């Protein structure tokens, strides 16, 4: 259960390599959490994609082998955009591309041999209602098989 940094950075690099429309490379960020602190995200920082841990590692006692454990690392991927009329098409395009890039694939350069994509809210209602900010979420479940030490 030691691969957080490697998985987060590989996810960021994969997203950057997709060259999503209107998304500058510098706006794909790895963060410690997916919580926005008030006033931290300026208009210049959007559109953006944030990648962060989205819960604790999971160990399934029914999986793995005598020498290795199957460990799932949940990563959150959040798309942040200002709410304008053209954003619906852009967000749905981003989500589709992200899903295709990760779902049931290994994460290059990491011990993750399969990622499962779990779509979350297309738009976070609280962020949209209070700040006119479009937050769209996906969760990536990165499965590794780690040797017992």
C-alpha cells in the first residue's frame, strides 16, 4: 500500500497526453484532496482537471494469492469548468475520452494492471447552484497485486 504518488502522477500524465480540448497541461493537477478551498481556484486556473485520492486503499481478503495482496487505490478525477452554454458538450466529451483512456486498461509505468472507471455526477449540483461552477466527477479504481513483505 505504497503506490499513491506513482498512481496519481501516472494518471495526471495520461490525462495530459489526451490533449483534451481547451485544457492546458498546467491545469491538470495532482492534489491531496478534491475539496476546493474558498478562493483558491481563479478563472485563470479553469478549465482544469484535478486528480486526488478519493478514499482509503481497499484490500479484499477473498482476492490475491498466498504471497500477494490485491490492493485497490481509489482515485478521484474532477473536471472543473465555468458554467457557460457550451460546457455541456465539452464536459461530456472529456468524460468519454477519460473513460476510454482508463477503463479496463493498465496504468502505464505503475503496478496497476487494471483500472475500473466509475462515473460519478455529471454535474455537482451544489457547486453549480452556489458558484456557477461545473464540477464533473469520475472515480478510477486502480487494482494492483502487491507482494507481502
